[in-house]
C-alpha cells in the first residue's frame, strides 16, 4: 500500500504546514498591541 503511505505523508505535511501557519499567526497577534 504505497499509495496509502503517500497520502498519509501528504496529509501529514498539510497538517504540519497548517500548524506552522497557525503558530506564526498566534505569535504575530500576541506581539500586536491590543488597544
């Protein structure tokens, strides 16, 4: 089942990229002054 491993790796990379974007967005929003 090499196709399953490929899809699993692809989904993992997508989730990792989304998590990275969310973390960066959270850092930016936390650095912004809330006035």
